[in-house]
C-alpha cells in the first residue's frame, strides 16, 4: 500500500528539510534518486519511495520547478502513461546547501 506523504528519511536529514523549504516526501525522492545512481524513471521512484503515484508526480514537478531535478520524457512527450526519466541536479542542490550553510555562519 503506497504511503501518502510521510516516508521515512534518514534521521540526520530531518533537521535540514525545513530549512531548504522541502518536506519529507521531497527528501525521500531525492534520496531515492541518489540511491539509484542519480537518475530513475517514475515507476522506479514509485517503487522505491512507496509514495502514492499522484503525490510522487506532484512533488517531482515541484522539485523540477525548484531546479533540484530534471525530467526528460520519452519520445511521446510528457503526458499520462508516458515514462519520464528523472535526474538529480546535484550541482544546484549543492549550491543551495552551501548558501544555507553560509547564512548560518556567525558574523562579527
């Protein structure tokens, strides 16, 4: 049975989730992509995360809009029933993390 939007994520990531404007489901998707080597298609992410398909797709689109992932549709274009291959934009994620860390650095 798919979970709606409260997947398990590593405990060490829990504290950073809110600071980046993410939620547990989005982090679970990013972790799943990392575990799959940085890219996977929608059915594989559905299987790995256990998220309901509609929630998975909504959050993938959000992550894409934020620049964290890129979706490349198969030849038929992006529409229901067509597989989309998702890839992590690691450089963008890293830049966001570094910006966040810099904002927490004490200034004198």
